[in-house]
C-alpha cells in the first residue's frame, strides 16, 4: 500500500483534502494498534497489517480493513473508492456511524477485559489444557517438513516450548514412547528450519516466516523477538538431546545479533527490513535483494569450491525457488537462489569424498567469502529502535547461553558465521543490554519504564509486555549469572507492574496503564503468538519469584497467578492451542514444590562456576537456582529480609569450601554436596526418582551434556 497508494498523487490528494492522516508505528505504539486491530478483527473475523482504520474526531472507529488495492479489483473495493464512500457516509450518516463506533468500543471493552472471582482453580485444569494443546499441535504436525500447520510457516517458539515441557512430564511419568514421539516432532521441526531458507546461512539468524511449506523462501525481515525465543528453544533441545547441532544454531543466532544488531552502548536493535536496493541508486527496493544469489555470482566468488557449495545449497542457474508452488508464485526470484540444505551435511560430505570436518570447513570458508561480498551490497534498513520487551527476550537468551553452551565438547570446531566465542561473553552482552535499559529507559524515582528508545526515550510508557518480558530476562540474568542486582530490580519491576496493570478485583493484567484517555481499550491479552502474551510471561515470573522469596511474599505472588489463570480458564479449556505458554504456567503452578538448587560460595571462583554449569546441564523448566556469596553484604541483607530459610541453609554450609550446593524439592533438602560431580549425581537421582526410565534425552551416556560435563570435570581434576 505504501507504493500503490500512499505514494500515489491522486490518492494523496483525496487523503489530504478529506482526512487527517496519521501513520502509527505499531511497534512503538502497540497500545494504539491493539485498539483498532481488535475493532477490525471483530468487524471482519480477522485482521492483519497494513491496517487502515477511519476514525471520528473522538477517535472512535467508523470503518476499517487491512489491504486495499489502489483501484477496484480482486473483488475488493479500491482504496480510492473506500475514501469516497467513507467521506459520503460521514456527510450523510454521521450520527449513525458515531453511534455504531461508540457501541463497538463498549462491546469490545466488555469482551476484552474478562474478570473472575478469586477462587481455587480446578485440579484438572493444568493436565487438561497441556494435554489438549499438545494433542492439537500434534494433529497439525507436518511429518515431511516439520512445523505445525501449513504454509505460510511461522516459527512460533511457544509451540516448541510446550512440546518440550510435555516431553519432560512424560519422561517423569515413565511414558518413554510418547515422549520420544513428541521429541521427534520438535527436533525434526528445528532441523528443517535450520536447513531451510528461513535461516540466513551466510549471516546467521532467522527471517520472519516462510511463504511455502518447506521453510524455503522467506519473508526476509528479521525480528529481534524471533531471535531471542528461537535461541532458547535450540538451547533446550541441546540440553535434551546432547546434539551440538542445536547449540551451534543457537550460537549462529547470537553471533548474528552481536555482529549486526547491537549498538555502541549494548542496546539491541529491533529489526532489519526485508527489502533493499539491488544496486546503489536503484529506483525501487526489492524483497530479499540483499540475501539471494545467482549461480554465476557464486561461481565467480568461490572458484574451485563453487560446485561443492552449489550442490550443498541447491543452487541452480535457473534459480531454485521451485520446491513448492507457493515459493515464488509471481516469479519474482527467476534466476535467483535462496540457500537451502536439502540433505544432511554428513551425506553430502561422504558424496564429495571429504570428511565431515573438512567438508564443514570448506562450507564455512565459502560462507565467509559470500558474507564479505554481501556486505558491500546496499543493506536492508536497520530499525534501530530499542524496544524493552524484545530486549528482555534477547537478554534471556544471552544469559541462558552463557552457561548452557559451556556443556559442548571441548575442542569443538566452529565455522562461519558462528564465531565460537567463550560463552561467558554472552553474559556480558546480556548485562550490557540490561544496563542500557536501566540507565536510558527506567526512571528510578517513579520506578517506571519507557517502552522504547531512539535518540532518547519515547513518550510511550512501558506496557505490560515490557515489564513482564524484562522481568523474565532479569530472572534469567540472576539465575545464570548470579548478580543480586538483577534479582532486586526484577522484584521492584514486579511491584510496579502490579501497581500499573493488575486488575486487583477482576484478576489478570491489562496491557496498558490506563492513564491515556486517547487509548480507548484496556485489553487483557492471552494469545501466545509470534510473541508470548504478557499475561503468560507474567504468570511464570510470579511462580519463579514465589520460589525465591519466603512464604509471606510468595503467597501473594501465587494468589495473583491463581486469579490470572481463573480469568482465562475458559480459554485454557476451550482454545488451549492459542495459549501454549499459559498452559505451561498452569502446570507449573500445580507442581507442589519447584526444585530449588541453592549454590553457596565464592562466585568468581572456578569451582563455583563449575557448580553453576553442572546445575544447568539438564533441561528442567521447574527449577529455581539461587546463587549466594556469604561475603557480599548487600546480598546477605537481602536474604535476611526476604528468606530466612535460605540464609540458614547458606550459613550452615560446610566451611572452607569455595562452592557448596543444596538441592531441595517436595519440601525436603538433600545433604549439601561440594563438587560438581556430586551435584550431577544428585540431580540425576532426583530425575531418576520420578521414573526409572526417565533419563532425559535417551542418548548414549557418552554424548549427553551431563556426561560431557563429567568428562570435562574429570579432565580438569586430573590436570590439577
């Protein structure tokens, strides 16, 4: 519409003569977008972008829709026709239009702000919603190309999250066959995504979605909220399988963000556009121009390795966007190639007569050459807004990677675009991003967040997603990195979130503070889509916080979660597939006691860090990790005030040890252990106790992260 209508002189004259045109950046003002998207969705049974809505002077919607062609065609009125009709209706039926607009807003207000009385949740809610959601996802699974549903295929990480969560529950119940089936769906999906064109093989990271069913031809935009969530799914899958393929993909994404998406002060930018010029001073930008290749370009760049590379990535002189009728229906990519791996590297290496290691090195060197050439092309526009919520998702990914990626085999070789850095560097990225938000986007006096930053903080206040996603990131930053300051800030932000967004009578959280009268709706969102809902993330945050603080404080957190889930109980039962993350939250709440791992010692010591790595060497979404250094006065003052039991446990730890671990679950604690090996054994026992068959991942012992860590520790001990 930008090209067809908004840059059209005739359309512009109609707009300027008859209307006041307001262009809204939906990322900067999601609150405004949600009001009118809710209206259009209610009007037409669905919505989308671009969104065009006509408002009265009091901002009530009169008419709206998504895409309009410039002229009447496709059986749809053209935009010029729509403009004339709206003007005519406004002049002849103004009162009726305004009455309808008022009525619609009243009805939407009732529909989108559900309430519930605070009561005990039914005992079966958690099992029903998790089972139902997983069953519906499984029924939509594509066994050929992976993913859930048909084209266009979007990475929706919350789907993989609940599948892995269910996998863990089945393992604990000893249902090995069902668990394996679920794991296969996730691993096959992640394999197909990573091999597909939706993955940027040359520069790293993932594009927004695939237009076809085989993850090949993408919409080339790259969004920060995708990258952060996808990293965490690959990290979890690595923990479950022990397969370094998944940890390498996680590194690929993180290294892309470090290279292309981070500012000088550690802030993480929002997105890269899909369109760019094919050459300098080209009159029009084209979708994917920066990312696609002709066969000749690859031959000229790679010389003797060109054929090997072309065979590996299905490069053809005629172009390769022919795997599906949906890949390129308008022949926009004739003669162009979107890199895709159709066969495993191990098979292609064997055919080429190279070892897998040699073959991978050749491909890496080729990708580096293409990256250097690509870097000289006109780049897609970088959206350098800093959005708090999306930074929260990325902070979580970097923080978790800093420990989980320590579990890889020592001496692993990485090939471009993966850098292969020390995972500790990822923790530094997370801390810098969090610090940028604290300095630039947080008002310490009011304890409030701004929503975004570009050449200064935006006027938009922080929304529910900003608080919830950032609190989640800060909790991960504390659990994986150990600095008490991040936990303290997370707790304070939770207080502010409750003050601004919590419906104390009706339960759940509104998406806005409700202080701006020009924003006509306060919505309680529950849909876990490309981004999880603020309510789902908030529910899990409250459960995590309740397992850190003493009973006096945790009771209030749990009560708010129960009330929140009561608000959405009907949706959880009837449409669980729309709320996968909230289904997980319901199950987490039903767990009698989260596993607590309390690590006490000198946080900077190698012994303590080995203990932290051991703690995170298995996949366990119902685990809380608390790190305590008895020498830190600020830390001990916090625990004295907030959890006397933790203080007592820490101070009773064996003396003279640089690291001591306590593992507590089901209201009892095991005797403290003082070595990573003993902690690994203890964590294995607590898992095996759930089921004699419940060994995470079904891997040969030698290839599982727990075993790899044991080998590292044994080697270090031997060297010492």
